[in-house]
């Protein structure tokens, strides 16, 4: 039986007034507040938007040097912390107010290409960074302090990182390099987990993950050839055949909606494609957009955000 596309409705269009393509970022605070952020592929300005009124809440000019990686974590006590990668390191902000947070151990580590947020046992939040010099960094998300020495093991520039959630809510993390190799790590000890994940012969451009309805976790990577690869996050075994995404500069947003596991991909051709996460089958083309984000909310709903080439952001539910 052919899988059916997930049904959604557009709930808001944010007119950012920017003249370059928009990259959205979504988060949810402990009290259920939807946080909508955006940055631009033509500049280093980052903004927060009110999803109800469409108004800009705050805006700040980062020194990013063309680096795209950003991540948000929301502690149980409230609030939200944003980390933004750049050519010197990582800047940390209060995502609700736009206030810059002091982070000397994060700001001067050299070029960081990507950053991700995860959860340690006991509820401690952490950020992980992909270092240009081959190192992988770990920081306490609330203080900015390092969690041990930088990790080594990659034989080239680290291009992408992600936190891989477990069934208990805590996360291991994975890092991918310019040689197409992905390593998995224990965030507390810094020890490597299992064997390297391989398949791609070109640089890893993004890593993400998805907990499937079966309970297993899928690790997903894209490379500079616009090919998508899947592995079992626990065993490291390859899942299915590689998927040619059909567009340059791909972005993947995984989601489970009404029991259906999906991978939504965007790219430079301004088309969002929906794939069956388990089989790799193309399900449909639900929206336009050069960037895509998905957020599973605490109430069980999923919110999607797409960024247009003209700088606008569309929200779907």
C-alpha cells in the first residue's frame, strides 16, 4: 500500500522583510511557548518572531562568517538558550530576549561549522560543536563551561553534529566529517561508541535522527552530493538504499505524525519533499521552501516551518 502524505494546514506566514533566503529554527519552552527564530543565507542577522502576530520580537547581528549552525535548548525551569556557530567559535544568547550570554570557553575555539543541543542523565543540557580543526567540543548549555577536553578521532574537518535521543530522553551524539565518516560518542565520558558509520565518499553536510514508532532510532546523514543515508543509531547498521534528494544544499527535518515516520527535505530548487523514513519512498511534495524545520510539541502535535528564497517563513500544523 502506497504511503499517504501527511495532512497539514498553513497557520502563519512571517514576512521578515529580508531580501535573502530564510533559515527557520523552532523550539518549545517548558511552559509550552513556541519559539520561532530565523536567520538569513545572505547575512548574519538572527531574529525571533511572534508566531501569533507575525511581529519581530528581537533581532541581532551575529558574526557568523557564513556559518549556518544554530541550536536551541529549553531547560525545565523555563527559558531558552540559543547557540550560534561562527568562524571564531560559538555565541550563546537568551533565545527569548536576545540578550547575549557570557561564554568565553565557547567563543574562542576557532571555526565551528555546526552546533547541536542534547540532554545528559540527570537533566543537564549540553551543546556539542563541530570543529574545523577536527575536534568535537562539548559545553554545558546553561553556563557555557566545557564538559571535558575536546574530542579527537576525525581525520579531517568536522562538518556536522547532532544529539541522538534515547528512550529515556537523554542523548548520545554523532559527528560527521569532510571524508564522509560519522562517529558516535558518549556525551558524559567522551568515549567513542561502536564503529564509524560510512557509506558516503564526500563530506557530511548534516546529521539528524528520528525515533521510529517501532522504538528504534534512525540516524540520518546527508552529504555534499545531495545523497541521504540512513543507519540504525544503536547498531550502526545501514538501513535501506541511499536516497538521491534531487537538489543542492539539502536540509532534512524528520518527524512522526499520526504514527507515520517521515523525512522532509528541502533544497536550492525551492521544493520540499516528503519521504517515508523506513522505506525511502518519495511520498509527495507538500510545500515550497529552501529550508525546513519540524518540532514535535509536548501536546503531541508537530509544527513545521519552511523558509522561502525571498526571506519569508511559513508555519504549518
